[in-house]
């Protein structure tokens, strides 16, 4: 069922670690060593030292079970990546952390495009990235900023029982920073640039400023606040590229009494950027791609995104320790863009056909979730029950006002040379014809979901636990076609039982062995259409079988690790391809399977030295299709093997050094079709980074070096693979200064 060699190696590592830990404990008489800096040590030092208490991975994660449950009591592979790791990586967006999340990989051009356990998510998968357990990001294309994050929880696998529509690979939950009583004033400034692939340090510089303030409004702390944000002016290595953004997030907490709390949060984000469709691969040969800085749009075009979110959270603890939670989140988003996008590579393999496109988008998400957490104890049996209900509405209006394909020769020829592009030879954008009436679509799509769910974590004595869950849901979707006018389409999807079950065996407080089964579903995106302009797609469904072992607090609390093996079967998969009439069309190809093994560990080797390491082996391929050429083909952007490492050593004089790497084996950039059987084969890559930091009292200075050896590599392909090849950045640097008081 699973790949045996990686699994065997990982088990051997865990067993060796356990043997050493047992021997160490015996030698020390079972006493725990003091890991933090002692008071005497502190008196002789004026510098900050980071000890193992500031770990890269946290021990708790609420996302998987929708309640405060330790990772060790969860029958799934779950990780909680701390703010400490985010800062150590100099990660300013969530996408910057993907490389060090085992089993996660960037898979497209938007901030929501990623693969988890071989299966892709996209900008329309609202539940693939959650905020405090609720969907609704402020923007679609730009990755969420990390300045507001306390941690990021990764829940791997098919987890629709508690959270509704999810791709079977899993989801991310961004846990935000909350108001606090203690005053906080933190500020950061950074500049970044490049020194590789022909770029000098002074070229394409970027600037970033962020702040984080908090404290009590009244002396008793009945009302506390937090206000944070950031401003960016980015210019990356791609010709003409820019990205100017702002993000503001105020919040207020009302501690009504000792058992009742209310929280209100607001986010505002605005982003102005150049639209970039990246590189193209003539003959579907990655070796024929132009230099990584090559741009195929026009500098005069771009996109403006603006988004606002409003979140309300309420919780009350009753005298019997029952807890009532209620949360509401509303996200309002709009964007306006003009661009010259890639259409196809002409037969000479040096000319790229483009189209003029203008698009206005508005979308909104409204989610209400309420649940009751019920702890029960009956003799030796303890239960943690969650019973809840969810209501969610997602609406989107796509208004395409221009869609004109290049016609050559003539005044409206937009073709451009792949290797020697020349810009500014196109007509003024507003003078270009709108295009064929059938292509100027204006559709409104709405999706309404209601669901009931229940979960029960049952402790059967000291060593055994059983986790059970079920979901009942109804999903109604409606599409209104304003232009071209045609009858509205509606569909209803119901399922009376979406199950989840897990069994845990804990021979000691440091070890958990588990097995689980879970399911997922995703209604077809209402904006997708086939080559005939219709949406007759059925829901995407997934089933996951997983076994694993976890350890915690080995070596006196310095080592945690998780090993998981899984099989995921998905059916009714949607695959995109380029089509002349609509730009991107979709087809439902059948079924796919992902068999894999994951290993991840956080090890504090000494008081000052820790590392995070992850390895994943994943065999994700098509298992059924109406096109025989696809059966057995690898899924797009899903490498067989990937690994990551980040380690940091903190010296006693305030200096620290960090280093790490990211590895991805070769992968398929496209899925073959009967019409185009040749795949776009993407090369594997290894990229090394390092960081130097000086920390003293209330400030720190950090220099992060990325792609240390200036490798040329390609991180992913987009929805139209041959004409959307996304390169990795050349060698670059980020110099930052942070202060807190």
C-alpha cells in the first residue's frame, strides 16, 4: 500500500531516538534537565539567548479537532508552526513558509495555490486557508501577510467533517495574534534585493515596514486592544514587476467576566501590482525557457486588489465546564485588472500570441459557526464532545469587459518574441476592441452551505483513545448569466453522513500510535466551465486512510517528531487546459490516488541549537480517466520526494546563525491529454539559505541570504502549464531591523 523504504528509514530514526532518550533518562535518574538560562547566567549576560522553549513547532493545535487538544491526542498528522520559525525564516507572507511545511508546495500564481499530499488547491478553494478556523481571506492573488500571525496550523488529509469543503490533501489555519493586557510596541523595517542572475545589490530593491501594538484600554483589563499592520513597496527580479501593498488589522477584546469573552477584529488590505503570467516552455521543454527575469506582459497594465474582513468571536464557559463558542466572519473583496496575457506559442516556437483582457471581480464570504464543547467523565471513560452547526455563503461576480485575441498582421497584433521581447508596440489599451460577444462574460455565482457536525474524543483508560466524527450538509449553488444572457443554473448537493474515525494507542506519555479514516468533498467551482461553456461537473470527493506514530518531549522535552503513512483516493478531479473561447477550460478527468510517507521533527540539540526537518515521499497519480493516456500519469506539481531543513545556533554573545535547504525532486508540470500527450517535465532542485542575526535587549538585526548558490529552478506551473512556468528567485538578501518595548 505504501512506499516501504522511506517508511522503514523513518521508523528506524524514531526507534533510535527513543532508545537514546530512554538511556539518557536512566543515566540522569529520571530528572528533567533545566533547559532555560539560569538566573546566574542571566546576570552575566546582557544579550538575549533563544532556548529550546522558543520552539519552531508548538505542541498544541486546535484546528484538527476544533477544540484545545494536544497534537499527541489527534489521530491525524497535524503541525503547529510557531511565530519563532516564521521570524527565523524572515517570512513576510504565508507562501514564504510553504517550503518548510512538510508535504506542502507552491502550485500556481495566487497566494492560495498549493499542493498538499499531492493534491492541488486554488484561489477558489475558500477553505484551503482559514483564519482562526473560518474561511474568507482579504485578497485572492497576494499571499496573506505573517505580521498578524501567532502560528500556522497545518492539518493534513481529508478533513471535511468539521470544516466542510476541503481538498483531500488538507488545509492551513492561520491563528492570529489577539489583544493582550501587557503593553506591547514592536516595529520592524527591512530592505531586500538580489545579487544573482545578472542582478546587482542595488537593483530591484524592496522595502517593508511593520508594527504591532497592544495593551489594556482600562486599568482592569476589561477591554484590551491590538493594532498591527504593514506597508510594502516591492520590486522583484522579474522585469518591470512591482507590488505595493498595505495591511491594517485592529482588534478589541471585551472580557465580560471570568467566563465570558467577546472579540472583534477588522482587516483591511490593498494591493497594487503588475500582472505576471511568468514564463513559457516552447515544445514543452523546460530547457527552452527564456531567462527567469523575462516578462511577457506590458508595463502599462496591472491589477488593484482591495479587501476587508470583519470577525466576531464569542465564548462562554458554563459552571459545568461546558463551553459555547460562536464566530462570524465576513470578507468583502474586489479587483480590477487590465493585462496582455499569454494565449499560445506559435509553430515557430519563438513567438507568443497574447490577448488583451480586462476583468472586474467582486466576491464575498459570510460564515457563521457555533458549537458546544462538552467534557464528560463516566468512571474510566472520559469524553470531549463538540456539537456544532455552520452556515456559509460564497458569492462572486466575474465581469469580463475585454477579451480580444491578437490578430496578425494588423493594428491589433500583440504577438511578442519569447527570447527578445519588445514592449510598448501595442495600441493604447482602451482603443482595443472588446472582443467577441460570447467571450465578454458577466456571471454571478452563489454557493450556500449549511451543515451539522459532531466530534467525540473518547479516552478509554490511560492508553487508548477513540475519535469519532460525522457531518451532515446541504450545498445549494446558483449561477446567473448576465452576459451572454442564458437561463440560470442551479444545483443541490446533499450528504447525510460524512464520517471520520480514529484510534490512538499511547503506551507512555511520550508516544502515540494512531490509525484513522476520513473523507472530504469539494463542490465544483461555479465559475468553471467546459469547452462548451457549461458547468455540469459533480463534487470532488476524497477518502483517506492514515497510520502514524508521534513522540513528544524526548530528550527532556527537546525532541518532537511525527511519522505518517497515508493513502488518499480522490474522484471527479477537475483539470484545467487552455482554450481559445474562454481562456481556461476545465474537464473532469476521473480519479487519482496519492500514497505517501511523511516525517517531521523539531529537535533542540542543545540549549542554543535547534532544527526543524521534514521529508515526504508521495506517489500521486491519475488512476481513472476518460482519456487512456492519463491513467498512471503523475499529478501536476506533485514531486515524488521533498525535504526541508532549517537550523539555528544561538551564541552567548547575542549572535546567531541559521542555515537550511529545500529539496524537491523532478515533477510533472502538466497532465497529458489525448490531444497533447507530451507532458512538461520539470527538473528537481535544491536551494540553500542562511541567516545571520544579532539580538541585544529589545532590538535585533538580521541578514537573510536566499538561494545562496544562485541556482536556476522552477517552483511550479500554473493553470495553463505550458504558458505559465513559475521560476524561483535568484540569490537574494533581506536585511531587517526589529525593536520591541
